[in-house]
C-alpha cells in the first residue's frame, strides 16, 4: 500500500512537470539546439515504452520492438522506423540489451518502496 500511495503522490507532482518538459522539448527542439532536447526525447521514449507497451523503463520502444518482433505492434514499429533508418530497432536492441541484462541480473527492476528487508 505504501508503494501505491507514494506512486500516486509522485505522479501528482511529476505530471505537471512532464507537461512543461514536453512543451520545452517542442519549443527548443523546433527553434533551438537539438542536442539540448535529445535526453528529454529519450526519457519520453522510455516512459512510453514502460507505460503503453508494458516494457522496461530503461529500454526504448525500438529496442523493445526488436525483442518482441513477432508481435503485431512490434512489426508496425519496426516497419515505421525502417523508413527513417534501416535496421533501427535491431541497432537499438544491440545497444540496450546489455543494460537490460544487467538490470535484471542485479534485480533493479524489483519493488523498493515498502519492501520488507
């Protein structure tokens, strides 16, 4: 129960900040240096992967799509990204798979708030 309460309170604080961050990404990405917004876009990518695609929070949609490449949604993502960069999802997974393996090995994906030691 502590974890759910902490998560709810955290979301109440984070959502307005995320909206401001998104607007900043759009404005700076359109009129400023793209390098400034790259990390924000990467964070949004991971957020979308974790929430909409039920993936890992430390993995991009592209990498997740490559791991799940037999599923319909993943085939669509792979097809779309191939229009912009050939084998994008395969490359993303090659970059990120070692991180996924390490996080799972160290059990960093497990519950922390309210966990009994």
